[in-house]
C-alpha cells in the first residue's frame, strides 16, 4: 500500500511539474524570438518563413507575432527583419505557403530567392492536452541550423480560438488577434523616416521665394529643424531660422513656429508734401518769407534692414513616412520685430526623407 501511495505521489509531482513548465503562447513566442536571435549574425537580414500548425489562423498568428517579437530585438542584436507584407509578396510566386511544413533544403532555397541570410521556420503540434512549439533559425548560405527553441504551450482560450477548437463561449472570450494591417502599421512605425530634407518654391510679397529646409522628427507629433529662405524680385530679402512643427494628432497637418534673423524688405506708403513760399508782413514795413507745407499724396518707399523675426506657419506634409519622397505645401507669416512689419509667404517644398 505504501508503495502504491508513493507511486501516486511521484506521478502527481511529475504531472504538476509538467504543467508548471507550460507557458502561454505569447510568452513562448517572445522567448523563442530572444533565443533564436543569438544565432542571427549582426548586419544580416532574417525572414520568418513558415509555421506549420494545422490551422491557417494559428499559422498566421505565429508568423505575425514572431515577426513583431524579432522586430523588438533587432536594434539590440543588429539585424533586420522582413515584414509580413514583404514576406507575402516574396512568397506569392513560389509553390509554397507560409502555413506549410518546409524542410531545411527548401527553406535554404527560398531564403536565397528572398535575398535574406537567415530564415525561421517552426511547428506547433498537439501533445497530450498541450501544444509543443518548436522554432529553428537556418543559415541560408550553409543550410545549417543555427539555433532551436522548444516550448510547451498551454491549451488555453487563445490557443483554442486560433486552432478553431474552442467552444462558442471561448470564441467570444478570446483576446483580439493582431490583424495583418496592424502588423503593417507596426512595420511602418519601425521603419518610419525621421530626417526630412527639402527645397521650396513659392512667393512672398514683392518676389519669388526659394528655400532649403531640414527637419528631424521627435516622435510622431513633433519635429525640430531649420530653414534658409531667399526672396528674389522687387523686395529682395533673406533669412535663416530655427523652427518647430507640431503635427496635430499625428496627422500630416502641422502648426509651425520659427525664430531667426535676416534682412527683410518691406514696402511702406509714406506721405508726400509740397511747400509754397508766402510773404508775411510784420506791419512795420518789413516781413519775411514763410513756407507752407501741404500734403499732396503718398508714395511707396521700400525699406530694408536686418531684423529678428518670428514666423508662425501652417502646412501639410504629404508622403514620405515610409516611401522617402514627400511634398509640403505651406503658408507662413514672417514678423520682423524692429520694423513691426509682416509679409505673407506661401508655396510648397519637395524633398526626400530617410
């Protein structure tokens, strides 16, 4: 009897230990990404090629979340990760699917056609009430396996939902699964341009406006930079300024404010007077000539001087977030302080972002 009780206790401890080693799917994916990243060389590129799970929904989830997890460590580890959009485009012309089981030889061949140095493949299989996740990273050049990560995954609500085996109640209670568009958005944020160099053409009262501009984004809502502008024409002027731009709600529309110095030219209407000499008698046989000043009109007088100025502005930044090329129509209002004058400027800039 004692032997039977001892055997039951050992089995109970074994079962408890086995269950304790099972982890959630998301934790398993993150751990796999960290573990496999050590086998990817710095300066190389990696693609999450396929995940065979017996469910297309689960395969997509594993691929998407593994891409996101690897993107989270790529800066620290020094490699780049192919996005899901790029992966789907690269796989479109191949006789394989991302949910297929792909052996090392096929993975090596596909990786070469994609132009990456490493590929990640994996499987998720059901074992006695739980699931075993196995991922490996393959060196495309040699075809060798650089690392393998294995984890036992709990058969919880999320897994049941993704495998299509959950009850209706579990399907309703399942947490939201990241969509492909959300992953594309995450990739765009990861690869967003932050440097903006552009050349502008427009007008300012009295001439044509030429400018060169540089800005650097500080997050999605704010940028700092500088601008140099030259006005050619009747009112010649030039100025240089530092500027800040606030993008409302992360949209392309911005409010800007610049501050700098330059030579500004302004047209100013000044009064014109004429003088008429008049003899004024003093009553004693003498007198004197007196000039009478009369306003006869106005004339346009151009005034140019160096001044400190602030420049409020509004505009749009169109394109460039991930494509590189952008244009930015603008309207600004330079205010020269020592002249107390303003001059509206308008136009558009075009440039490159990186």
